[in-house]
């Protein structure tokens, strides 16, 4: 054969398809007639187009490597270097060489996946701790029962668009710095679907879906917290054309509790006792999530101390066990005493040698920024 296609593209005979494609794109950008109108350059462009047509097709490449003429054996070929059907068999690759990507052709499908939906529900603290089930109402798109998602009125069907003849797109020739350029855009009559619905379904107006309110039962697992989302697959919006439904996400909003404050899986509360109870010790009843329990206040308990009740908190969402219930003690000092109470307290202070206490002073705690400042100053 007179023409060495590998030499035309400047690649080795064992070059991969990616190397052949890259070489063709690089040369196409340099030699395309719209960029370089020189007659010699146009002939050169025909050569690289013919070479790429052969070497990019595994069957033609095999014939060529065995010494045959692949272009003469290809049905409908336009000849080596021609601009017929064979010459522009790789038009998408030429467009890719200039614009970086080839366009997606063909009509769009009327059937598409539906969107996901989200609903927020409120739960009490004990429901979050132990789990529960709730019935919720959701207002989403469902398949139209009249047309079963087809969008056409009963007894009718979609028809091929007479403007694009089912292709879903129309072509237009415009002039640019490259010369005449053919561009494609979605068909304005069928919006790119390739078909039209002459008689839309009266129930869904051709969309294939209608809105409906449903009741779903949701299982709330133990240990959920504010912002936890529960995924219900396939319970979201049905897609256009009766397409598959998206997912429904149920977001948890935990209501505040009158006694407990949640921090992770632990619960915290504060009990206020008089100084006499703190000094002598006592038992304080507390209504926990598990029922009534007594909190043991040991003699000498100080204000600010905490008493843990292990395993009385929130169930761990992932893994077994539960958090703790932490009871913080706050000791109050009486502000008003009658004469008898004052006498008894003074007598107690005298017996304990606390009539004129000297007190114990300690340096105040430094804040974070003060500690950082001292660290930078080398103190």
C-alpha cells in the first residue's frame, strides 16, 4: 500500500487506541480546513482523517495490517481521505478535538427518577431513648392511575414528533470564525423527547403522576438524636413519566424535656438541696426515664458535686448499652433566719471553731486566652 497510516498520524505500529486518538486530535486542531485554509493543509487533513478512520476501527485496522484495503471493503465508504460518509465517520472525535467533549445524541426519555423528599417529625425524650413507631402523613407525587404513568389519555398514545422525526433534536448551520458550523439543540416541539402527546391524560395533564397524601408507619430506632435522618427507600417523589420514586428522609427533632438535658447519650439534671441535707445526707426521689428512683446524697456533699446513675441515659444508637444519668448537686444557703435558728447556728459554729473563719484563698483560674498569652511570652 502506498500510504503508511501510522506515519501519517506519527505513531508507532504498536500504538494503543488512546495514543492513536490523541495523535489524531492534535493534528485535527492544527490542520482543520476552517482553521488553516491552505490547499496543501486540506490535503493533509484528508490524509489524517482517512488514517484515523482505519486505525481507530479494530476490523479495518486488522485488514490494513494484513496488507488489505480496508476502505474499499467498507460498505458505503467515501474513499481514502474523502468527505463522504467514510470521511466523516469520526466527526464526534473532530468535535472533541476542538471543544473537549462529544455531544450526547438521541431523544431524551420521558421516564426519569423522582426527587428525594424530607419530612421532620418531633419525638419525646423517652421515645428517642427507647425507640418507637409513628404514623406520618406525606404529600408526594404518585403514579397516575388513569394513564399508568404514560401521560396520554386512555385509548391514545404518544406519537413521533414530525419536526425532529423522533431524533429529539434539530440541527442548524451558523457561520463562525471556523466557517460554517452545524450545531444541534433539543427540538422545540417535543422538548427533546422525540415524541409528542396529542391528547394528554386529563388527570395528570400528561405528566404521568399526581399528588396524593399517604400515611406511612415509621420505625424510630432507639438512640436517635436531633438531626438524625431515617431513609425510607422508594417512598419519595415518583419521577416524571411514572419513573421510579426517590427516597423519603425522616429527620428527627427531639423536644426539650422538663427535667433532663441531653448531651450525647448522657442525661444531666440538677437537684437543689439545703445545706443541712448536704451536711447530714439524705435521699431525694427522682423520676427517671425508667421510673422513680432515689438519689443517695451522702453526708458532706458539696455544691457542684455530681452523682452518676449508670445505665440510666440514652440507648446507644450503634452498639449495645446506654449512657448515664448525671445528677448535679446544688447546695443552697438560707438567707433569712429567725432568732432561734440563728442561735442554733451560732452555737454550731462555736462548737466547730468556725466563729471567725480565716478562709482559704487560691489563685483564680486562667482563661484559655490568658494561658496562650503566657505560653507565647515564655512564662
